[in-house]
C-alpha cells in the first residue's frame, strides 16, 4: 500500500503584515500571504511571474513570530496543504492554505531581493539594527487538531 505525502516548502516574501487572532480556547492563529516569483521564458525574453500562497501558523509560534512577520520580509515556510470547504448562501466554496510546521526568517524587514548577504537561506543576523528574532518556530502536531469550529473567523 502506498503512503500519501503532503509536504510543501516555499521561500518567498510576505505580501502584507501578518494577522493574528485567537480561538475561543486561546490558541493564536497567525495568517499571512507570501509571493513566490518564478522566472519563465516567453519567446526570446525572460519575465517574472508571481504566485501567491496563504499560510497559517498556529500556537506559540504564532505568538513569538507575530512582530517579525511584516510586509516584504523573506521567509521560508515548511508545512502541508490543507483544504477548507464550506457552503455560504447556497454556494460551495473551498480554499487551499499551507499549515506551517516551520517558519524561518531569511531577511531583515523590508530588505529587497538579494540586497543582503545570505538572503537565500543563510539565517545569520541581519546587518541592520533590528530586534533579535527567533530564527525559526516549530509547531507540534497537537496544534493541527481539526477544531475548525473553534476558529471564530
């Protein structure tokens, strides 16, 4: 019998500051979106194509990273795809999000692509004076229990 695999790893930049809310049980839920550029050749010229992905980070990791997940910041996200389905006004809807297991900060806030050493994976401290941030946040499996009724938004 084959084993199913659901793993996603992306490196991109936040398109806006993260939004943090709490469930009724007090668990923090951090939502943000990242843009991942892809170069493609059209005829004789190359162009960039942006792809946008919604990410959800839960628990203590959401609390500890909330002030560092700001627009323009480059991050690495490792997690799994989750599909939400619901019905509203008689219409069926669905959305695919990345439930993050690990988020790593790769650049200083507002740093432009390639503008600092190590912007593609080296997690050295940024050259600018910025508050020290945790380099990554791990989330345990207990944060991903299917408690959709617990999320107020």
